[in-house]
């Protein structure tokens, strides 16, 4: 057992959850404990052509913590920029949007009209690598042109627009087409932070910053706690129309307090800051609000009632299944808030009950929007949940709010203040085997032409992922993308890389513009945006409390 550590104490009461030591214990080492294992697997990455050049640079950040920077491949002269056309839907619905992929008939019709307008358009079939529950033929795309530089395509984009179609310039190195991804020459840039719990004497933790509803950059979250290293973590609300920006879009447990409920049964990345062991489980939850022997079901925690980012809740419209980057709605909700949410709760029509630190109802308001008392909470009701809450909540009466995160064994996870859980998905590796569950975890959209899958799963993007190896070490990995200097990874390639690094359990975290790795006070990767993106939360490697130079407050 590692020595006790300084922990950040949140200023409010909340719903708590924790995990059993059995679930969080490191895997049995495959070598003697006094050995000094390499920070990552020595095997070359299973990425692109097998003969590609690959270099690794390793830096020790703290005893038991290393940063390995991997460069693989080199610029490939066969890759080029091209215009990709948005194909109008062949659905009878006149409002159906254009998309990157379509049927062969629709794609050929668009290509023919462009050719009549003088554009040398081509139709390409898109076949995606087979994953655990999806893959294969996705559809057809329309492309035109062959450019050395992105700017060279401007005149062709204007010509396509004049013909009545929208288009954008894309780099063929970002394609994740089956049959070609294993032949790409690269380049790729990855950063791997490895934490060995047998040597590391700090604390693995997750942080969302001062409050849930306002995002901060990964480097800000790391600096606030003097972290040795860290990466961005879970999905979060980005658009105000989808809820409170910065709010986790899936399970969020911090210092043992459940501050956001899971999405469906998507995987959660679980950290035990006492042992520095991590694990991955599919998590669900249940919650209630009760008083005087009567109770009503809780539908959410610390999020805007009626808006469910990534869906996955019973009663959601248009679906109660997980749907990545979709905001479902539910007019009838009962949502609890802790002071961690922000200065005030969301305002609007409905009912809000305020409960003090002793669990006593102090106010019942016929509108939503108030400050949560220190150590207390509020509960908001909308639609049919309003009379349900009103019937059990009365000033001066005790009101209890319970929320349990439930593990794969169907039991509530036992409590510990050292536990953090961040959301993500899909699963990448389970028990040493690739198990990329994109359909189960909501990356296959209902009623979509596979265009979301094409952009999010199939194509190469910046990625962040995490997991453990057979020695019980935790690996936090970022892969740069959306540039010609680093192509990014498809989800299939992400799983391949996880296995190459020796990971026996791995899951995808938030990626794209959020992908950020921080070490020794600096951003060490190249985020894909013009600047580092503020995020919902981060996984942090906190220093040993005895490290005076990095002492946490």
C-alpha cells in the first residue's frame, strides 16, 4: 500500500461512490517487483507499413512515471489534397441534409452533374475495417481534384459551389479505408505517459477545475494541482444549446463523489488514488429522491434538465440508447445539483427544492435557478416530475438524495474518497483482445447515412486513450492528427496501437481538438486547433506530497 496523499477536498456535499480494492488492484506482475520495467512495450507499433522508421525518446518525469515520445513513418508523396463533395440525400424527406457518404446511385448522379459543369469528379466506394460490432461497406463519396497544397484547391471549391454543391478540401492521409490503412507511410506522432504503481508515490486523480459548468484547458487543470503530467479526459458539453459547456457528457466521479451519471452502459475509466491502480468497466446507475417513506426516481445529476448530451437515459427522445455527439431531450426530469456545478443552477420553468447541509428542505420555488447552499444540494423537476417532487418535498422536512454507480456485476460500487471515474468510449481492448464496440457505445447513429461514422470512427483524427498493461501500469496516450505532419488514428488503428503498447485493457477518451498531453508544466503534443482547447476534465498524475517543489495545496 502506498503512503497517504494530500487530496483535493471539494467544498460541498455530494452523492458518493467508490470501488472495491479487488476491482482496482494492479494485475499480477510478470516479472520481479524489484525489476525496472521499460516504460512501454518494446514492440514496434502496428501502424502503417511494417517497415516504417520509428524512433522513441523517453524521459523520466518522477520515480515510476515516464514520458515516451514516438515518431513513426515519414511524409508520403502518394498522399494529396482533394475536394470532397457533400452529396444531397436521396431520401424523400426534402429537409434531409447533405452528407459525405450516400448510395452509389446518388453519388454517381452528383458526379455526372459536376462533370457536365466541367469538374472532373470521381465516385469512390468507402469500406471500413471490421470492428467488434460495425464496419464493412459504408457507402460512396464524391471527390475531385489532386492538389499538393490545401490552398491550391480554392478555385475548384468555387467551381463546385457554382454547380450547386458544397465541398471541402481534405487530405487523403486522413482516410481510414480498409485495405489502405496498413499501407500508409505516415507520419505519426504519439506521446505515452506511463505510471508504474510499484514505484510511483504520488496520486492518480481526475479534476474538473473550480466547477463543472466552465471548461479549463488541460494545462490549466494540471497547473492548478502542480501535476507531474496529465491528459484530457472525458467527453463534455461543448455547445450551450446542448447544456452547460464543460459539464461531463457521461459519468463523472471525483474524489469519491458522483457528480454526473453514466450514459447507458458505456465504459468508465476508474482510478484509485490510494493504490494508483486503474481499471475499465461498463457502468450504469440508479438514483432516488425520498422523504418520509416515499421516493421518486432521479434522472440526472448536475446537468440541464431536458438536455441529455450523448443520450442513453430512459425516456430520452429520439432514443434512450447512447448516441455520440447527439443531444437528446426529455421534458420530464428530476435532476439533482451539488455546489460543484457552478454559481447557480440552470434557470427556467419547473420546480426547484433547496436542501441544506443537514438534509432539510429550506425552500420550494416554482421556478428553476438558484445558488446551491454550501454542503447542500437542490433538486429540479420539469414536466410530469413536478407533481412527483412537490408531493414529497416540504419546507422543514428531511429530503434524501441517493445515487449509485453500478458496476458490471450489478452491484453499487462501494465507497472510497480516493476514487475518480471519467467517461469515454468506445472500448478498444478487453482482456488483451481488440474489442472496439462502436455500435454499443453510440458511434453508429440511427437513421444516418454513415457520415458520422465515416468522420468519427473511420477517418484518422487526434485521439486520447487510456488503459493498463499486463504489469498493472497505467498508460495515458495521445496521438496528434488533422495535419500533414501527423495523420492521427482511426479507431481501428487506435486499438492496434494500444495492443502494440502492451495494453490489455484500453478505452477511447475525448479526442479531436481536445487531445492534449502535459508534462513538467508544458504541453508536449501539438493540439489540432489554433490553440489548446478548454475541456471538461483531465486525468492528472499528482506529485508525492513529500515532493516539496511540487507540493499541492
